[in-house]
């Protein structure tokens, strides 16, 4: 009976590690995502305002269906 309990606990171990990691570094992860967002927003703005084609041709800034 104990082996099934241990197998059940082992199956949730990776999810618990991810949850622990997320709760431990929540501030750093949020700050990193915010910095990445502001960088991409600024890059897209520069590409649109000054019509920089290599920026506008990046996959993240292409319109859907344009290859």
C-alpha cells in the first residue's frame, strides 16, 4: 500500500518543483517579462515610426498570413 502512495507523490514532484520555483522567483520573473515587453514595444515603435524594414520583417511584427 505504501508503494502506491510513494508513486503517487513522485508523479506530482515536477509540478511541485515548478510551483516552488515560481513562488520563490515571482518578482524576478515578472520583472523579466516586463522588461522584455517594453523592449519589444519600443522596437516595434522604432520600426513603425522610422520605417525600418528589418524590424518590420521580424516574425513577431509580421501580420498573419504574410510570409
